């Protein structure tokens, strides 16, 4: 019975929704697959096991029956039950697989090990990309969803246009013309799962392995990772107070085939690209034949002055792919975005969209379409814009007041996060780690640089947290930074 020693100290979770019989089954199965229970090991009787674990015998019997059905144990007439000989090689094969991981194909190794602090499930302040939904929006969303389910027809339950529902594309087109001065027709709009998928499709359509492209520095790390996976050659181009430095791009990679930019709210700095720089970038694209991918990921939330016109709206030669999302404006779990595609690229873009996952979900599209058409989307944005402005101001004021001069806060006119820059010599990586130990999530922006000397700073999301949570957390963070500076 030596192989069962560890099993007798199991801590079964009686508060879990997972039945005890399933928990027992899973732990025996894991022990077999790991090699902790070798083939031929005798299985304790259900009565003995139930007594040791403090559970009803029926739970053990149910677990044993499942193990027997799947071949992990075998019954020997007159002798009892044993770990099956047929699974004797499983543990060895699993250990061997771990030993030869170095043979993983090179493309597989290129996938990034995503920062856990950036995961959407992390609910502690000041994680980025989170949103708040007020009671009015939540109730409206439930009502429209119930109505959409009741009205489901054959079209909704079958294959549909890979570019998206016609009604939704028309509503998006009307919205973009009015709010972002985008030049588009409904047929130019392709529904995606968000900006990430839209950028991925753009890369597939525009670029071949070895092509040179421009990306912002500092810049969005997932776009850079996507480009690396496509085996193109991204060149990090400096960003200053006017946005991407076009002259630097010309010097560094004059033959670039595309540029990926966030002109309305540069990631992560929050800088808005000046009109002079926008016209310069468009002129370069026109002269070189390159395309611009405009990621307008938080265009809805502008807190001072009129909305900024899109870069695409200034484009006379259809060389801009405009990318937007509902996942920031509404909630990340929606997984719905869009791209406005130049006509010359439309067939290829829709074809790539079809190959990736066939089509967007029709039910969610129907709900969003009605949400927009009935005016709920515009009302939601107005309410959230006011709320997020108050949360932004509370965060900035607390950081400045409690930071004792250790933080320089860049107050953004748009977006869902701000950057607090650190004094020279202070490591934002160390502050990020110390903040996490204190229960606060921040992102060191030095991670977003590729070649230039980084300016240390912390990226803090404010959109997903109420003011009563923001103020005390910001005070703790500011004191942490100030105390570290005094060491």
C-alpha cells in the first residue's frame, strides 16, 4: 500500500461544485498518469478508502467504477482490484515527453508567455482593459438578448456571411462616419473577434515572410508578437510628443510594407498623433505604396475637446485599415470588433476571416446591432465617459498628492489607462513586483521597448474600478514608490 500513502492526505473540497466521487477519480487518475501509482499496485477496498478519506462509501464506489470503465484499474477475480498493466507505459511516456521538449518546432516557441498581470481575470486595481457596466446597460442587454433568442430563425442557427450581419455593419458604418469621420460603406466593414484578430488578418493579407514593417516604440507587445510569428521584420520606431516619428522610420526601414499605429491614444504613452505627423505618415504611405493599420482601440472615451478624427478619414488613397472594438466600449467578454478595409483588400480580408473561424457568432451580433440602433450604445458611452473621467481624475490626484514628488503623472485626454513615470534610476520592474506583493497590479512600461533606452513608468488602468477602490489603492502605491525612493 506504499503507493497510496500520498492519497490518504488528500484534502477533498467539500464546498466545491465538483462531486466528491469526481474529485477522488481525478486524483487517482493523476497519480496513475504521474507514476505515483505503478501498474500492479493493489487498490484499497472501497470501505477502507472511504474510511481513510472520511467520505461515504458510495462516492468511492462511483469513482472506482469510472476508473474501471476507463481502464485505469482492473479487477482480478478472487484477488481484488489493481492498477491496470495496460497503463504501465503512460508515466514513462509522459516523462519522456517532458525530456524532449527541446524538439518543439520553432514556430511554437515563438508564442509569447503572456503576462499574468495583464490577464482579464485579474480583478485587482490597476489592471488594464477592464470595464464597468452600470445597471441600465446590464438590464438593456438582458432584454435585447432575450428578445434575440426568441426571434432566432434558420439564418441565425446556420452558416452566415463571414463578414458579419448586414444590419450590424450598417450600424457600425453610421456610427463611425458620425463619431470618427471614417470614410466607409457597410460592405467595407468586416466583423472580427476584436482588434487582435483584425490585426492578425491584416498581417496575413498584407505581408510575406521577411517583409519589413514599422511598429511604435514603446508599443503594444501583442502586435509585435504577431508580427514575429508571421516571420516578418518589425522595426521599432520612436514615439515622441507628436506620435510616431516618421523621419525615424524612413531612415530605419525605408522599404517597409506596412506600419502599425495607435494614433488617437498611443499605447502605452497616451500621446495623440498630431495633424502634421498624420499627414506626413499618409504621404509616406502614398509614396511608398505601404499600408497603415490604425488601431483605434479606445476611441470612444475622450475626456476633453472634440473627438479626434481618424487617420483613415484623412486617407485619399485607401491605404489605411481601420480597426476598432466593442470589447473596450462594452465588456471584454463580448469578443466583437471590426475592421474597415480598403476595397482592393476586401476580398482577401473576408477570405482570411472565413479560413480562421468561418464567421462571427450571429446572436451576439444581433444584440449589438439592436443596442446601437435603439440608441443604447451612444447613451452607454456618454455615461461611461463621465464615470471614467471621474475615476481617471481620482487616480491622478491621489498619485500626485501622496507620491511626494516620486511620480510624474501623464493625464490622458482619452483612453482607459494612464502612465505614472518614475524618477530616473528607479526600476519600474521592481516597483511592479513590489506592488503585486502589496495587492496592486501595475505594468512596467519598460517591457514595451525593443531597442531604445526605456523611460521607467507604470501603466495603470482606471476604467474597471470604482472610485472607492481606486483612492486607497493609489495611496498605497504612491507611498510604496515614495518610500522606495528614500532608501
